């Protein structure tokens, strides 16, 4: 498919189409990512026979997401957003299928492999937010990014609440009940690949590069930079070293994600120990996901109007309140765990939208996939460490101590807010 020169395209119209396609893809794909949240730790516990190993499935998924963030960044640098997003969806669908097979044969090792491949869908879902700002005007980046994050609400809230339906599906297919969510996830991820593959045209990243190259040549520059095969770490280091707001944003992104993942993955186990059934656990997780995504348009407006730093500060404060409630929550179902998990998602939303927008602000288009891919990789690796330690902390000290230790990371978010406030680029200040 040939693309008209950038000067002949209505870039605003292309941006609107891009956001619509990404919204549709996120809505469907989020079902695949979140439907297994309420059951992954339970399936891992059953297959491993240990509560302390219950968090390994989610941890493996986060590690897989980190690896996929690196690989997809290289692929997008060469081929654009569309190819990278579709690849992540299809690899994730294969991982969901392996998770079902793991439950059937009773293999913890196979579950961990499947969960790692599922991480590719997590990475694809995450990087879609950056695709929304490739063509966005600087003053509207927060809003564009937040709208795509918000779209995840549609599937993400529905996903955990499909645990009842997934049990029926598992019965019809003759597979273990806890693997039913992964069977539905495989279908949702494949559908997302079709939506993005068919309709994300022209590719927003490739078009943004054409626009930047045309402007560079008009100014007497050399035009296009050479295509790279992976993340150019030297370029990443240069951007991080010379732009404090980008370095602070990566720190905030990683810390907030680690807080959210480490507490969230152990909540189903904490609730089950107190007698909560799968439907109640699914409802609480749905409210958590609602906090993560449903208010994103409002968060994006705050980011654009108040600035990246103040929005990060709000995120850090909300995360602290969430951890206080979770730390005080008794086993089973309680208002503390319900409210705490909701606020955990909302604080994550503020921190993630603000930090991601700040990264987009401070990164030249030629280095965009490098810095964004590296940021997401660091974010996922930090969360993987947090998730891996979460099971040990809960097993040895208890759920309350996990919340207390996670609160230490909130200080990093608040510190990043201060740096970002001082180093916001002039052209993004409202």
C-alpha cells in the first residue's frame, strides 16, 4: 500500500483514525490480558503445590513482557507500529494456548513458558499508548495517550468478570476450570491482531518519521536516519543523560508498575485464604482494573493542564493511600481490600500516563522506539523483581508487610515528580 507524501495527508485526520483503531484493539485485547489475573496465581499454586510459588506465573509474564518490549522495539524501529503490535498479539495468543495445555497436563514449567509468551501481549498493549502520540500535537499528547489507555477499560473490566463464563467454557472443552480464562484470552488476542493488522494504516510511526525527515530536509538537514535492528543503547543513554525529565519518568514508570504488580498478583491468594470465592475475587480485580483505565481521559486532561510533574505527584500520593488500605485489609473480602485495590489502579494510572507522556515529550522522533522500548523493558523487569519477591514476602511475613515494603517505592515516584516539574520542556507547558 503506497502512502501519499506527508504534505498531502491530513495529519489530524490520520491521527484520529489511528486513535480509533488503537481504541478498538485495546478494548478487545484487554480481555485477553486481564481475564486470567484472578486465576493465574491460583493455577500456579495448584500446579506447584506451594503458596510461595503462586506469584511465579504473573512474574514470568512480566519477565516475558520485558523481553518482548526489547524485541518489539527493534521490530518497530524497522517495520513500524503495526507489524510490532500484531506480532505481540499473536505471540501472546500462543502463550495463552500453552497455559491451557499446562493445566491439562499438570505442568508448572509449561505454565511458566506460556506466561512468558503471554508477556508479548502485555508489551504490545503497553506500547500502543505510544503509538497514540506519534502524530499528536505536544499540548494534546496526554489526552491522546490517555484515551488509548482508557479503551482498555472496556475489555479489562469485562475480563475478570468472565471467570464464570470461562468455567462453562472449560467444562465444554473438557479442560481444568482455571484454564478456561486462558482459552478465551487466546481468542481475544487473535481478534486484536486482526483489527490492528487490517486497519492501522498508514502506520503512525513511519508517517511521523516521514514528517520529521521532510522538515529536516527543508531546513537543510540530511533527512532520514539509518534503520536499526534493535534498541540503540547509546542513543537511549544520551537522551536519559541530557534530559532529566526522561530519566525521572522512567524511574516513576518502573516504581509505580512494580508497586501495582507486586500487590495485585498476591491479592487473589490473600482473599482466598479468607474464604472469598472466585466470583468475588474477580469482582475486586475488576474494580482494580477500573481504577487503572476508566479514568484515563480525566487523567490525561490533568496531565495536559496541570503538567507532568504535578500529575506524577498525585499518582504517588494515591498509591500510598492504596497501600495503607491494603496493608490493613484482613484475609477474605473486605472494604479495605476493595477500596485499596481500586486506588492502587488509580494511582498507577496517574503515574503511568504522566510518565509516558513525559517520555514522549523529551524524546526525538528518531530515538522514539529506542527510548520507549527501553523504558518499558526496565518497567517490566522492575515489576518482575517485585512480583517474584511478593510471594516470598507474603509467605514469610504476610500481606500487610508486602504493602509496607511496596510503599518505599512510592518515594521514587514522588521524587520523580519533583524532577519532572523542574525539567518540563517549554513547548509542552500549558
